[in-house]
């Protein structure tokens, strides 16, 4: 089963709701997915340096708005070292409302699940429009 963690820069209810939907899909899919909240699993304010190795050891994927994980050398090396898959959502300049984020995740969920089958480590960026683009 693939674990997808939703970063704490999203409401934990998004992870919980997506997991409920995904449990229904798992009944018929051969490719099973579990959706979890980083905040609920690793604690509020858990440092990236704490949860990245743990999630990487689970061969997990994280969905986040924190592009610093890719652009900060130490964190970039960390997610790659531990084989983590990362999908970055680039919010609009005024940020996402809760419902905008729900819409973005639901609309892209099939593509996100497909990308989780990619060899790790990987990083993709999702803008407001268009498909996921691979980051180097």
C-alpha cells in the first residue's frame, strides 16, 4: 500500500476526507493508497528533518505547498537520500481557500495517484492550471 502524506500546510481534514474516498476506491483498485496527515502522524510543527526520513523509509509520497523542500539544498538532499516522492502545489499569490484546495486535490487526484507509481525520489510541481511538471 502506498502512503500519501498531506503536509500540515493543508488542513488535516483534507487528508482524512481523501482517505475516506480512497478507501472506497481501494476496494476495486489493485493499487492501494492510504492518505495521512503529517500533522496527525508526526505531530504539529514536526520538522522536515524529522518526518522526511520516516516517510521516506515508508516509500511514501508527500503533498505540500512548501517548495523550500526542493529549493533548500539540505532539504533537497534529504528527500532524495530517503527516496521520498514530493508533489508541490504552487498556491496563487493570495493563497488557496479551503474549498479551492479541495477542488485542486480532487481534480488532480487521478494524476497524483499515477505519479506515485514513479520511481522515487521524485518531485513534481502543480500549478493552478495544467498538469504536473517534473522538477529536476
